[in-house]
């Protein structure tokens, strides 16, 4: 009798252990050491586990254990942690802040549309930009260079100087390829279209000036690692323009322009050197400040660029709307288009083996196709008596910016 009772008790114990093991594996319930407890909150509800002593385990206890767990999962939403609402609200606030930061950082994607809008506004209502006179150009371009400096490091510029062939190619594009194109289109304007000679002189003058700082910003938007290389190219062409621009103007136009050397050096310092150095130093020694202001730089840069494009058009609206305006517009568009294409194609042939040949092609295309038309406009107003000479530089300022930032929109999507 006692033997049968002992055998029955042993079978019940084995049944309980097997049932408990199968239940554990089926429901993925963690097994804890004895006399230990665990409590945590899942995304559903709070779940509590308690270790069970094998000595206290009785027939059916595993079923009760699983039933209690399942019932707690079902009833959990009605008995949640009171701090959960606070965590959810905090996550929502963080998500909203993160979305706002993303919107600010992605403001550059609207730059071509803003530039086009500012052009149309300057044509329809010129007083909207006439307040942005020439004295604001240097601080505005300096701000764009400061934004580039904040997003760069000194190592980027050191790497840029390790590519002398690319720097030389950019210089050749600025002062060899572009003046040849300027001479060709200047002669076409006079001999083929019968435009006055001062119009042809204005087109040639545009091709004689140095690179535009907007090309650095365009490179930064498309290929940020090559922005320092673009800055070095533009700075070199600007620094030597005090000698090269008068020489080219003498060869192409037949008139030597007495360029203000001291004024050009001061302009280089204000527009390029000081803002970029300030951005680099701020990024190096005060990274927290940089992280705080960096999301606000793109929308401000878009606003500044719109002013730099719309103001010259609004101020020189009478010259642009002259009887020769449409023909000059077509010639300037073709001139810049040829320069962009020449810079892109020649770079692809010269640096076919480079690992970043596509990015380098885009950078030198900007350098060749975008030049300081504002400088050409200032030289035309100061050293030429005929006002028609200033018409091509005024139109070039707008067309160059529109075409350049259209390429930014096109190439930025491809690079992504």
C-alpha cells in the first residue's frame, strides 16, 4: 500500500516537472534562481516574476503561474506605471525638437526656389531689394564663408593643399578657359547680333574677374568634403586678380583697368580669410556653441543668398530691361552654360583616375562657371563711361546664381 502511494507521488512529481518545463518553453517565461524576484515594465504593462521553490511546487501550480502572468498582461493597461505618461510626453517633445532641427538643417534644399523667387520679386517689385546696397555685399558673403568654416576643420584645408594639380586646374579654368569663352561670346555679340561694342566689352569684362565666393557655398552644399578645396581655388584667383584682371582686360578689351590693390586685399580678408578662420576656431575650441548655432545657419544662409541675387537685379533693373536685354540674356546664359560644361568635361578628362572624380568635376564646374560678377559690375561703373558696359555684369550676377544653384539642386540629389 505504501509502495503504491510512493509510486503515485513520484509520477505526479515527474508530471509536474515536465508540465512546468513545457509551459516555460512555450510561453518564454524566464526562470529565476530561488528566493529572487524581478519586476519591470514592458511596452504593454508591468510584469512581475517571483521564483518558486521546488519544494512548494504542487500539482497545477504551474498552470496558476501562467494564468496569473497572462491575466496581468491583459489587465496591465488599466494598472500602468504613473510615470509612463511623463515618459511618453518627454519622447514627444524630443521628437518635435528633432523634427524642427531637421527642418532647419534641410533649409538648403529650398535655396534654388528661393533664388528664383527673389529674382521674380526683384523684377516685379524692385524696391523690395534696393535697400540691400553694395555696402552689405561683403558682410553677406562673409557670413556665408563663416557658415562654411563652422562646418569644416583645419584638417580639411590641409588636405586641400595636398592636391596642387586640382588647384592649378581650377586656376586655369578661371583665367584661361573662361576668358577665351568671354572673348568668343563678346565678339559674337558685336559681329553676329550687331550689339553695341560696349556690350561686348561688358561680356569680356565678366570673364576677366576672379571666382565667386558663391561657388564655395555651392560646393559645400553638393560635396562638403571638397568645400575647402573650392575655397583655396577661389582665394588664389581672388588674390592674384589684382594683377591678372587688369592684364586680361588690356588684352581682350584694349583698356587697362587701374584696379585698387589695397581694396582687393581688404576685400579678401573681410570676405574669405577672417570669417573662415573665425568659424574654424569656434568649431575647434567651442564645439558646444557650434552645435547650438549650426541648425540656424542654413536658413540664414538661404536668406542672405537671396538678397545677394535679388539686389543687383533690382538696382540695375533699367539696364537689364534695355532694348538689348533679351539678346544679352541669351548670350550670358550661353556663356555661363559653356563655362560650366567646359569645367566639368575638362576635369573628367584630366582627373579620370581620381577616386572622387565626380565630386571634383562638380567642384571645378562651379569654379569655372561662377565668377565675381559683382566685381565686374563695380569695375564697369567706375572705369567705363558708357553705362551699357555694366549691363552684362548685372545680368550675369543673376544668371550665374540661378544656374549654379540649379546645378546644386540637381547634383545634390544625385550625390545622395
